C-alpha cells in the first residue's frame, strides 16, 4: 500500500509525495482529472527514506513533509480528504503532523 510522505490541499485536489513499492513520486491529484505523476524517483537510488528526504529537501522545504508517513488504501480524493481531516484534528490537538510546525 502507498504511504503519504507529504500532502497539500488546494481547491481542486491535492499535491505531495507518496512512497510506492519501488519509487517515491511527486504527484498531483485533481478532483476533475485524476492522478498525475509529476516526478518519480527510483527507490533503489537511495539507501532509505532518510536518504531520499536528505536529497529532496534541497528542492522542497522539510516542512513540506509529514513527521511520519501515513499508509493509505489508495491515492484517491476520499482517502486524501480523510487524511487532511486527521491532520486538522491533530493540529488542533497540538500533535502536529507537519515537521516544520
């Protein structure tokens, strides 16, 4: 199952990073057009997630990423809506999901 590494919502969908079985993917998920994989990074090029994070944060700030990846059933609007609700609830409770907050 994929894991959400970072997630940002916007009016028409979501953007972020996911970890799949063999790659890390920067994606956009539109309510109208579905999933677009913008950039893919082969996991075999990295020793682990920390190694990937160390490289990618040269281009994306660390606070773009979650403290802990979240495993999801699928990359879909309903599933990401659910994750965003969890993030809002956690933020209000003081247990922030985003690293930079």
